[in-house]
């Protein structure tokens, strides 16, 4: 049981690292992006988000997809059994954090719908790859 919990934790941690690294590409490609960590007012955050280029939103979505995929791979590589099932569980944990992010930072409606749809399927695909490799 502890190996399974550790595998899920490691997959979840990996997803966070991957998401942060890929999202950092936005500031390399779009240095003019607003720093949303400095803004306290939700209305100002919403205004800033409405000005973010479409390509930057796709990079965020790519970050979430790659983070979920890596969570599935790492989880399935480190858990002793039920690799795909536990990889998907990790995907749901990453999805939960995605929901928290979408609640805290207003995003366009289309983005929320598409973004939420990538977490679990990508974790599943990652878990399938990890299971095939182990």
C-alpha cells in the first residue's frame, strides 16, 4: 500500500514540476504577459486574462496535458500493481488541482471546457505507456 501511495505522490509531484516548466515557456514567448501573482483583485485578474494571447492559452493547456501524461507515466512506473488504475487516480488528483486553478483565476469558458477534458485521458495514456515500459 505504501508503494502505491508513494507512486501516486511521485506522479503528482512530477506533474506539478512539468506544468510549471512548460508554463514558464509562456514568459519566454510572451514576455509582456501580466504577472497574475501580483494582482489581488479578481476583476483585474479577469481583465488581464482576457488580454492573454490565444497561443499562450494553448501553452497552458499543453502544460496541463503533459503534466497529466507525466503523472500517469511516473505513477505506473512506481506502483507495484493496478498501474493504469492508479495512474488514472493520479490524473484525477491533477484534475482537482486544475479545477482549483480555474476557480481561483478566471479563464475563458471555452478554455475551461477543453482544459478540463485533457487531464484524465492524458493520465490514462501516460499510465498505459508506463505499464508497457515496466
